[in-house]
């Protein structure tokens, strides 16, 4: 592993800056505004780059913070390259720093899904109690009455639905369907589709047994939540094993870098290719494990797009 020349260091810094600049240029483009021409649809490659950028952090955070984070990890990659003499190690440092939280974040995604279903269950029970206790006359009024006491995961969706019904947009069946399809799209889960479709049928019929139907809905959602929690409990041990293996792999790379006899073969072009193949395989396995952990979402049947295709 020979020393890094100033020319190599300058080339690495320039390459990192170019990569960050391209990413910021792609992701920094704003959407169309009033009075401005609408841009052509993004190409598949552009969409993939935007998805990759979105995976580097929380989309709710300011763009400036995310850009500073990307620039910081790019600089860290250049520093690793300069210290080790391995350009692949520098690139791997940047990639790992930006995308490792996303790769290991399946637990957070699944937890958010379960919390959303628990909020749906609580809302259905609250509407049933409101109807049974005489706090509302009809399901539409129960939706409006309970909108202020909905758990956070579905609060925006429920409040938007209640606003449409309260403002008189729900006087006709078509308006009910449009409002509930938007609600189902906001929840974006098959169980949410079941709840929205049941609410639509209940709004059309307005029978005296709506409270019982809502409790049955809540019981069904509760069973779904218990099943998903059992699945996640079984997967927790596997996730922990993956984290331990990653820590061991990172520690081995550091030890190899600190041991000249073992590090020397990686300082050659062939050694860098071997390192790139090994690290790419690890990244591929992490992506695969994330997909397995999240699973394939159940197909939805109720929503704005489903309405266009004639679904119930």
C-alpha cells in the first residue's frame, strides 16, 4: 500500500465533489409552480436517482441539512482514501454513511405500519362508542366528532376526511366515495382499504347496526396487528445477527488496513477490484435482506386509482 500522491488526492477530492454536485443538482430541482412551464416526465434513471437520494435521510428534514450530511460523508470518503490508499474503501465509506440507516431501517418502517393499524383500530372503536353513546347522529357526524381525537399516524388522513364531510362535500354517494378513496390513499395499506370500503357501505346504508360493524372492523384490525407483531418478533433475532456480522466485517477491514502485510495485496488494481466485488456483494445482501424483512405489501383494492379501474 503505497503513499497517496497529491495528484491522486486531488483527483479523489474532485471526483467526490462532482458526485455530490450531480446528486444535489438532480435532487435540488423544484417542482412546477404557477406561471412556469411544466417539466417533461422524469426518465427512469432520474426517478431511480431521486429514490436513492430520498433513502439517504428523512425526507421531512430540510434539504440543506441533507446536503450537508452528503457533503460530510463525501469528505469522509476522501479522507479514508487518503489514509488507506484504497479508493474503493473511500467510496464504500461514503456509500455506507449515506445509505446504511436506510438499509438497516426496516424495523422502523414495519413499526410505523403497525402503529398506523393500531391507530385505525382505536379510531373504529372510538366511532363505535360515539354512535352507541348518542354522541353523534349518523356515521358522518361520528367521523367529524372523532377527528380531533385520532392517534397521530392517521390524524392527517382522518381530519382531511372529516373536513370534506363537514363542509358538505359528502351529501352525495359520489362525494362519499371520492372522500373515502382519498382517505384510503393517505393510509396506503390494504387494511385501510377494508376500513374505507366498509365506511362507504355504512354511509350508503345508514342502518342501526353501524356501531357493531365498526367494532367488528376494529377486532379484525387488532388480529392483523397481533399477526404482524408476531412476525416481527420472529425476525428480530435475524436482524440482530445481521448487525453483528456487519460490525465484525467493518472491524476486519480496519484491522487489515492497520496490518501492512495483509493490506499490501489490496493496494494493487486487482486487489481493489476484489475489494469492490466483496463490498458490492455485502451491499446486495443487505438490500435483499431489507426486502425480505419488509415483504411485499398486500395488493390494495380501494383508492383513487382503483376507482378509475372500476374497483368497488
